[in-house]
């Protein structure tokens, strides 16, 4: 069958998102979200215009309410349910068919992603309870980056912290970096899974990556999603001794410092205005100095990261922008490329500014290596990886 259907589920701490995908097609046939779960304000909305309240609903209650709505869009049974799981640690280097052992492994990695893995597990357990006969697959954000060599993923810390406690660089946004680098190979004629790419996933969370022939060689995020680029509310890289400095000089405890770095910094902290790039671009045009500074720092730090990641590649076939900012902000792309001429990357201003929102395209100047905008589709990547895994499993395990 080449028309298989996959339900993609992303379970958050207080929400659950569903997307029904058909094999090898773009766009969801149906999607839905339930939010504010476990509160009296819990509610849902769907892509076909349905919405309603679900007071005090759990993840299981939400799925119970949403699955009948989804089933009206099925023309044949689901082949799989694919779950996004943020952290797979070193154990999970690819998608996994869910069973008690794999669930225990996801739980064991919870200390590495305490806000994410437990939330992902709530969606997994709810779906497995409601659809026990449907094969269910975990697709890990970190798995793509497990191809990084030790010189890229190790911190310069005592070995025991790595060997016993797993302190190393893991990277995130792996499904996005994988998807857009594969698409770049197709767009340039090199072929899917081929080429040496710098990728920039830019949204409220941001990361960059060096991809060689379908393998992550290095990436900007590390042990947690805080490392690396300037983001919407996250600081990205800061002096590692900042924690001690703030504790000594301001008397801040660890939770206050973590809130600063994760919730109050980035574009929001720099601008004093917003974490939304659209608002900042408008404010910049109106002369807001904080917005201008935030955008300039964001783009410079991105360019510096991309230039640094270039050492992980034998050559550069191109640069890819993706994510909400990468796909839609011509200004961000232009300002970033101003710093990257040293890598032979130059932008065509007209092609950059005229590229329709949400469309893939090439925006490099003549003589430059490829510069591309490729809308990411993490749900399709999860669906594709789920189906590919099923093809490798004995029928008894997926029946």
C-alpha cells in the first residue's frame, strides 16, 4: 500500500496536538489541538472549524474527544501512530516501535528533558490505551544528531560526568534539520540525503546544524535546548560563569537564573518589547532602538554559529533557512548573509524579498553557493520515519 495514513501526536505538559498525514504527501488531512489540559479552561479546536470546552480534561480525555472527529477523515485504517519525543539520549539513534522497554528508556531520559519527556509520555500512554492494536512509534528530536563525532559532542569536563551522568551535547530539532537537508538535495539535483549543508531552524526556538550526506556532523544546541543561538525568550550561549556572578552579586538562586535565561532573555530581553520577530521588524522600521539591537544580535550570532559549523564540512553546497522566522523573514536572511561572504554565500536581494511566504525557493546571487528557503515539515518526517520503521519489523510485531 502506498496510500498509508499516520496519526502524528505531540504531547505537551498541558496540551496535545494531532495531525493526520498521508504517506508521501504535504499538508495534514486533519489536525487538532487540545490545550490547558487538567484545568477548568481546557478546550480544543480543529482544522475543520470545530471547537469546544473540555473542563478538567486529561490527555486521555482529550484524545477520547478528538479521535472520533479524526476518524471521519479516514478512508482506511491508520497504519501507525507516530509520537514526537524530545530526548532519546545516547540509546535511541533512530525511531523505535513503542513497547514497555522503550517507554522505560524514555522515562530514564527524563532527567535530560524534565519538561518534555514526561509530557511526551502522557500522549504516548493515552494513545496506547485508546488504540492498543495500532503500531505506535517514537521519533526522537535528538536521534538525528547521534551521528556527531565525539570531538563535536563532548564538553571539556571530567569524563565521569559524561560516562556516568550523560553530560554531553545532544542537539535538538533533528526532524527539521533532517527533513530540510533531504529536500535541499532534491531541490539542487544532488539527490535526497546527499550534499553538505548548513541549516538554520529559526522559530521561537532556534538551532543550526552542519549536515553531510544525511548525517548531522555538529549542531548548536547542546545538553539542553538553551545552548547556542539567540532565540525568542532564551539567551543562547552566555558565559558559563554567569550563574555564579548573578548569585554572588544579586543573590539570585538557581530557579531565578533559569527563568532569566529561558523565559526573559533572547529577542524579548534584548528588545524589551517582544519575542515575535514580526513585531520587532515593525518596531525597527518605526525607529525602536531595542528592536533594532535584538535583530542585529540575533542575525550576527546566527551567522557566527553557521561560520563555526562550516568547519565540520568538507565543502558547503548551500545554506538552508527554515522555521517560522527562517521561512518568512527576508530581513533576517539578508542581515545574516551580510556576515557570511567569507563562506562564498551571497544573497540576491530581489529573489529574497519576492519569495512568496511558505514556499521553497533559491535566493542566492549569481556565483554564490546555494542559499535556500525550505519550509520544514516535521510531522511529515515523523510520519515517514514511522512507516519506514514498520517496514523493517516482523509482521507479528505490527499486526
